[in-house]
């Protein structure tokens, strides 16, 4: 599992840390610097998308959806 939070969303960040500690298995906790829980604006959303993409590439057989089909990542 990957949990992604906003770096400036302190109350929810504390909850994410607590939840993260309770998760089993492979896990990662990431915070987007300067973002709140809404991830407003293109830069925070791009950061979230990049973190999610990295997680999928690392943990789901190194495949990625490209142009509506699944291809191996080289």
C-alpha cells in the first residue's frame, strides 16, 4: 500500500502515520511538500500521480498502461 498525504495537512498527516503503522506488508508513506489534503493545483496532483505510478511500476509486474493497452516498461 502507498499512503500519500499533503505536507501541510498536519491533522490528517498524523492520522496517516497512525494508519501506516497498522498496515502490514509492503508499504510506503509519502507526503507532497506544500500540499494540503486537497492537493490543489497542477504541481501537487502531478506529484501524487508520479508517486502512484512509481508504486504500480515497483509492485505490479513493471507494467504500465500506454495508449489504452498494457505494455512492458523497459
